[in-house]
């Protein structure tokens, strides 16, 4: 960030693509110290969380449907 080394030189030294280093720098400039919580970028972590929550919502929807069907079945007169 201080400009002491070129992006190309630093990315070569770190063994990563210069585009990755530029993206990391941009994310750090945008969000500061909160740029890399856990082990990845906020965008990746957020996307993973959204996918996980959508799967849970689908699972709960299926469970509710089973329970509705069971309640309807049990409320019928089976004499």
C-alpha cells in the first residue's frame, strides 16, 4: 500500500497472481481491518452463508410440508 514495491514484484515474491494482490488491496481499502475475517474475503464468506441458509430454509420447508400432511392424515376420520 505504501508503494515501496511494485504489485508485480510483490506478487512474484509472494507467489500469487498480481490480480489477486490488487483485489486484496482494493478490499482492504474499501473495508479496512475488517476486510478478511476468518479465512477469506467478506464476499466469499457472505455468499457461503447465504447458500447455507437457503439450503436450511428448503429443508425446513420440506419438514413443514411433511408435518402438514401428517396432521391432515391424522385429523381424518379413519373409522
